[in-house]
C-alpha cells in the first residue's frame, strides 16, 4: 500500500513519520478517538495514515444531503483501497424538511444566521451524535487555510463538543498535502483538479479564481472571518450572528 516511509524524499519522510507519531499518540491517549473526514484532500491524507497503517482509530464522514457526486464517490474508493468503510452520519430528515419548508431550500444565501442554521442541522447536529461517547476527535484543519485558522493549535480543548480536539495537520502547507497525495497515490476528489481546493456542500462551493485564497470558494458571498460552519466554531473571533429571520431564499449567480 506504499505506507512505509523508507524510500521517501527526506523532508516528506520526516513529515510523514511525524504525522504517524502524532496519530499513534492520540490513539494511545484516547482509544475511542475518531477522525471526522469531509473527504477533502487533507482528510484523505489522514485517512491514508490511519487506515493504511492499521491505526486503531475510527474514520467517519457527514453526508449533508447536498454533497457533490464526486465527493460521495470517494466513500466507495476508500472502502476498495483500504478494506475498511468510512462510517457515514446523516442529518435528521425531519429537521431538514422543517427548515426548508419554513425558510426555503436556498435560504442560506439570505443571511449568515440562516446559513449557520442550515449548517447546524446538516453538519453540527450529526457531528454531535457521531462524537457521543468519544474522548477526542481529529480534524484535517490547517493554519494556512483561512483567516479563522491562523492560530490553530495541534491540540486543544473543544468547548463546543466537550472533548479533546486534535489538528495534526495544522502546521502542514498546501504543497505538503499534495506532495503526500502524489507520492502515496492517495485517492482524492477530482473536483480538486477543477479549481476547487476546498469542497463543501454543492450549492455553497464554487471553484476559486486566480489569486484567491484556498477557501474563497466556500460561502463566497460571506466575509472571510465568518467562514466556519459550526463544526469548528471555536475558530471564530467574531460575535455571534443575530437570530435567523424567516424568508425564502434564491441562489445568487455563481460568477
């Protein structure tokens, strides 16, 4: 499976060995810890490190009901490659239906509050269920991804979910991620090759333009300092948004 680091370029070998050591320490301290995978490039690196090296850590993903087909197709590719399926969690269908009926299918374009309400139903609440009974969770966040992540630590207390949180790729660069993917031939979302460095729900993600930052295509109608969905609410340094107001939204032009 190409997991051994013996023949790697020296810098990649050091970085890869360090990542495996970080993950091994997490598994020793928190045997019930799990990696929350959005199936993005960073999370595919973590998945390869965990499943490819046989670490006793769970990997799960959240299917929001609005993911790209290319994203969902990775679930089968992971199972075929590593022989272990990724556990998938879904939002409460009744909560989704009630929100859409009250506010509209595209209300998240209307306000930050309505966007966060949608993210809460489709992502935060399923994540809370997925993390129940675990002492820690692992993310693929990196410091250079966004303004909200510049001070991201390798390890932190997650006050939102009440457990320990690890960001073992926090100090990795974009090039570090892709050098590792290329070297190990790690499966990845083909949308990355079409100008999507950061991929979320289909209506909330666009390809970026030359010169834009890596997460410019996520919730592109919002300011850079609000671009968190609630899974990593501790990253935000802004005040909480006002309560959501009812209304039916329509999608803006994606230019």
